[in-house]
C-alpha cells in the first residue's frame, strides 16, 4: 500500500491511497469542515472517499510528460507505467495549486 498527502495551496486537503483494490482519495476532515474549495471539479468536496480502479485522471494529469518524464524514469528508476510511483517522486512541486508528498 502506498499513500500520498495531497496539498492544495500548501494545506493538507486529502490522502490518496493505492492498494490491491485500486485507488482511493479522501478529503481530510478539517479541510472538509472548513468548506475549502475542491482540488478538482471531478473530485467535489465530500466526506465519503472516492474509489477508482485506475489512477484518478486529475492526479494522472499532474504527471510530467515527454523529456521530463524520461528524466524522472532515469533519475528515480521509476517506470512510467507505475503511475503512483511517478506521482510520488515527480509531483512534490507541481505547477499550480496541488502538490503531492509521500506518506510513510
């Protein structure tokens, strides 16, 4: 199982988890209780977790492409097919309001 802390404008918005059943995203209670903005239009603010068999398209869209992805693969030895792995190593400082940090 791998987990990621999802930050929105440097505030912990939720947790993304990958396990044998797929992917799960859940907003943190405090983030939800404050009525903050959703991180994506496809992941509207709700208390219940989201579930998917594939990496949510919103998170997949954060992953770099082209020559930058090649650099990620070579430097961190992560296959581009391991989408969660790439997300964890390459999306700590994304362009935009969302960033991803590994949760150990």
